[in-house]
C-alpha cells in the first residue's frame, strides 16, 4: 500500500539499522524513496527550531500536514485506526526533518536524536499511543540507525490537537 511519500512505509525490515549509521542521510532517503517536504508554515509566534547550548536543537511540535496537502485529521480510537495514526506520526517526522534541514543545511550534522515527544489525539478509551508514535520513530531508526535514530520517547494521549490533527511530535537533537 502506498502512502504517497515512500513506497515501503510498512516495511520495517528493508533497511539495516547498523549499516545506516555511517551513510549519507540523503542517500538513504533516496533509496527509501522519501522526499523531504517543504518546511511547514508556522502556526503562530514561535521558532520552529531553537538552538541551545553549543550543540543542541529543540524542535517545536510538527503536525502531519505536508505541503502537498496530505494530512491526517481525526481521533484515534474513534475515527482513525492505529495504522492511520502511524501515517500521521510519519508525516510529523518528515516535517521535523524538513525544519532541521532548513536550520542546519545538512541532516548529516545530526549526531543523534535525544528525545521524541508525541501527542496523539485520542478517544478516552484509546490506549495505543506508543504504537501510533512508532510510525515516526521507525522512520528515524530507518534513516539514522540505532545509535543516532533511537532516542528516548514519550507518547501521550490528549483529547484534542490544533485543527483536529491526529498527532503532533517534537524532538530534541544533538549535533556533531
């Protein structure tokens, strides 16, 4: 099943995690047939990527709306399946990578993803937030490998997100 941005969205075994750790990020993206979207438009008064310390970047939360109009709207456990939520998380990470590329000029400057915080628009009885955020975490792992792409992670359920989006994710990154 195609999800627009990359043919193997559901294929978790296609890319060897350890091999990717020393490879060019953009080469891996090409092989995965993943294109970075245009960075999302800001939705308020804030900085999409804030530097702090000497080598850290804190990325404001990104939702699943891509520049080509693809998005995922709805509530997990009511309107959306876990798989649709995973697609939302995948799109969120694509937007985060687009913001990081714009800020750094080169995603190969990333030493590691330190922390992922995912918010999932959830029905009161929905309890699979970690499985939803996995859609974005898996993309980081496939691109950056275990050492750089396997951060600490929190997945939180919430009763609403801006514009009814299914998921919003923010990251903390350490640069080389």
